[in-house]
C-alpha cells in the first residue's frame, strides 16, 4: 500500500479516519463530547491556555480511539480464536482510550467547573 505521492498517503489517512467514525460506536460519543466541549469553550469565552488544554484532550481521545481500532483490527486479522495475548493487546489498547477519556474529564472539570457550578 505504499504511495508514491503525498496526496495518495493523505487520501488513505482520511479513509482511515472515516472508517473509525463510521464503524466505531464509541467514536460517535467522542465526537459529541468534543462538540459540546468546543461549544462550551466558545460560550464561556475561555482563554487561550484553557482552549489549548481542551483541544489537546479532544485530540488525545480521538487519536487513542483510532489507535485502539487499529490494534483491534490487527489482532482480529491475526486470530479469530481466543488467545490470552490477543485479549491483553485489546484490553491494553482500550485502557489507553480510558486513560485519555479520564484526562479529558479532568480537563473539562478544571476548565469549566467554576463556570458551571
């Protein structure tokens, strides 16, 4: 799947992103949460540093979810049968998404907490 052009590589990258959006139900939730966080950012007129943290949290969650999908797909390609190492790989990748999501919740509480409560 090696491309000779940057445009071909970019096209494949976007196909990968759209695959995750279409096929991973959790990504829909992450997109909704990101939209709410961005809407709150503009509504409350947060400063640049706060916005940087919000954007970082959003991208961290999206990237880890995408990598989780890649790990799950590779494990499924390798074996459809149960194997303890396959299960560990999937659980570790899911744990990375959970860690990123918890980071995003902490950022949301720190940035928006005093504005909401």
